[in-house]
């Protein structure tokens, strides 16, 4: 990340520049797509202002702070920028998660929202369970099946994106049922 520091009515010494670099270098770990950072420090009478502008691929994050101490202004502005970057990072990851969820769960989504009809009388469904939306590999499903101590587990296969059933067979083996629509 390229950091540009500008001082208006304020002299910039090496310790101040090092402090700014120390505070802002950590942002690179939170969000990888920051390609430029501008820091504008300004002195107005008794107030010291700090403005931090981050340039991202499609966004721009701005934080302005003012206090009697320049270091406090830098701290507060960098804290505000950090919060905004975390919020943006959460939004981006939730969009990815929703897009991935829509692609993987499309066969299952057709059945969601439908009411389960439970017939009266003998042979009726006593209990209806749902399964985890988290995609997993068949090996992970086997481990979870052993932990749950059940006879079978329904899961979404991370490789194929389809719903599979894994069940215990006699002799300690496992069988995997894959749909063929």
C-alpha cells in the first residue's frame, strides 16, 4: 500500500511519519485491495486535524478527526478507517457467501419454504428434521456421523454441490447416496 503524507501548516518529522506508517500498515492485513492511502495533517489554531483517505478498487474510505494533539487525531482517524474497512470486508464476504449459497443450494432451495404435509393415521411422519447448509466433503460427513452417533447424515457435498446421504452399513463400512436427476 502506497502511503502519501501531507502537512498543512505543520512540520512533518520522521517520528510522526513512522507513527503514521505503523498505524496504517496494519490495514493492509484487513483488506488486501487498498492500493493508495493519503494522510493529510493540518494545524488550525489550537486544533490538529487528521484526514485519512483510502483508495480501494471501487470505493473510497474517508475519516476526519480533530483534537488538540496530532497523535490523538491520527489514532482516532485510523480507528474510524479500521471500522469502515471491517464493515466493508464483512459486506464483501457476505455478498460472496450469498452468491455461493445461491449457486450451491439451488436444488435444495426449491424445497425450502414448502410446508411438510404430515398425513394422519398409521405410517405418519412423526418428526421432520432439517440438515446443515454448510457444504462438506464426504470424509467430513463421515466424521460428523460418528460424532452424532446416528445411522445416517444428509449433507451438501462440497465437491459436487448436490445433496448426498451417507449411512452406516453392516461391518463398519459407509455408503454414499448421490442423486442422479
